[in-house]
C-alpha cells in the first residue's frame, strides 16, 4: 500500500499504469504505454493481466482496469488453448511467434490475431504479449471493397447492356434491309459496307449477351462435387490445348460437396483456367507449361464480412509470365484485357458466378507464378 502511494505521480491523482509494484518499478511501463503495438503484460504465475496499453484497450474494447480485473481468456474463442500454450512458453522461457488466436468481441466481427510471447529482462516475473492483426483479417477490407465495387459494376453493366442491345437490333436490321435494296447490280463495294455493319453488330451482340449472361440464367442449386467441376474443366482445356500443357491435379478428396450451380461453377473455373492456358502460350511452345488445380478445406474463413466454419479453397496455379503489371489491379473489372483479342469479360463473369455462391476470387501474380484462389463457403 505504501509502495502504491509512492508510485503515484506527484502531480494530480492519475492512476498508476499497473497495480503490480514490481512491474511499475521496472520502469518499462511508460515505454510500453506509448507503443503502437497492442501490448499486454501478464503475471507469469497466474497469467492475469497486470498491464494493458491503450492500443490493447482499443483492440479488445475494454479499459485497462476491466482487463486487469477479468479473466481475459474469455475474450478468445480458443482461450483455454492460449492459456495452456502461453503457460508452457513462460515456464520454459522461449519466445513464440504466430500463436493464432480468435478474438470474439460482442457485436463485432471475430478478429484473427497472431500472438507473440516475449519476456522482460527487468521484470522476470512477467510475460509480454503482443497481438497483431492477422493478414487474413486485413484481407477482409480489401474483399469488402471488391464486393461493393462489383455490385455497382454489375448494375451499371446490366443497364448499359440493355441500352446497347435494343438499338443494336435496329441497326443490324436496317443494314440488312439496305443490303437487300442495293439489288444484285449494285457495286460490290457498297455491299461490303453493309456487311461490315452486320458483322460488327453481331460482334457487339455477342459481347452484350456475355455481359447479360449472369442475369439471364436462373441460379440452379444442387449438390456439387468440386472435383467433377475440376475434371470437366481440365478435359475441356486439354482438348483446346492438346500439346505442351500439363494440368496437374492436387485434390483433397475429403472436400465435401457444396451447394451450388454446377454449370456456373464450371464456367467460372473454365474462364480462369483458360486464361492461364492462354498466358502460357510461350511455354506451351517449349513444352513445359504447367497448370495445377488444387483443392483444400479451409476453416474459419471470412468472406465479405461473413465468417464461415468451413470453406473450399480452390487454387489455379500456372507457371506463365504473370498478369501484366499495368492491369493487375483491374483484371476483375469488365472490359479490362491484356490480350489483343480478349474482351475482358472472363474474370468479371467468374467473379460474379462465385459471388452468387457467397464466395470470392483473389489473385497473386509474379513472373513464373500466378495463383488464383477461389473461396467457396461449405458450412456456415
Ligand atoms: N493466369 C494469368 N496469367 C497472366 N495473365 C492473366 C492470367 N489470367 C488473367 N490474365 C490477364 O487478365 C486479363 C483479363 O482476363 P479476362 O478473362 O477477364 O479477359 P480476357 O481473357 O482478356 O477476355 P475473355 O476472357 O473475355 O475472352 C487477361 O487478358 C490477361 O491479360
Ligand atoms: Mg479470359
């Protein structure tokens, strides 16, 4: 008690940073207090919170005093496991990085964090915990932006496509009438003009039809075996690229069926694998082009702010040149293409189909390695 009074700053009645005299006397607390990293100090023997810095208060949504008075493992989905691991680490004094924990804050998204356990030389009876937001969580912000943007895009595309579709029919029809009126004796040159109009109208019509594709087909839901989807896509692409391309299968056969529209999923995967094969043209010539189809089950996955217990993680990996840097951030937008004859719709459609299954497509690419990841929820 005497000690605690001594510890109080001389000016005003501000509270001490910790109730633990030994910790306070170590002189470490002002430094930890100022750290931007989320920092907790636990008493080694009991593992109760002896100190929490403001960053920790903000991440955990609790005041320092509340944290010191409560049983902190309750805050984590895997609290018991954390206590056991941290206890073992503290006992043997070895540092641990990337201990995974899931913070459950009432009314907010569960937060995946990495916990780093360390020691304080001048306070040997304490354990230092630093909490870092897991990349997977940071990813959700990006996912959310992709999701919002894609909803806005879809509206725009749909309206635009309808606006183009109607007059297009008129233009094509008028060109055909004109051609008819020209008669057999008219100069061939003039007929070529009308044919250009008809041909270009048809090309636009195909484009518009593809734009409207996801809105036209009703979403047919059934049990889908993802490996049947992969096998179908593999067969189609190998028929299109019969030489110089290997498509490896790396399947986890324990992946359960998912509920979804099989044809849509085939189309989505086909667009991604076909892009990879097209990008591999040079290697196909050399005979060492490779695409891998990999399936895995992922646990506790957040997709567009929703947490799913189980999801399918499907990867399409190729050893091609990588996505051109200038379009890398925009490849999921409509009409963005790096190929001369590309319409830039394949990935937009794939993303739309996967999103209709509450999933998401992401990509990482560098020369020699492009990896598309398709996440599809299996269990809520
Ligand atoms: N695996 C990949 N490797 C390298 N570049 C890729 C890969 N996948 C996609 N791309 C790039 O992304 C662009 C956009 O792909 P997307 O499928 O949306 O359109 P597209 O293939 O150009 O045309 P479409 O699919 O409509 O015929 C491609 O043109 C290509 O430049
Ligand atoms: Mg494509």
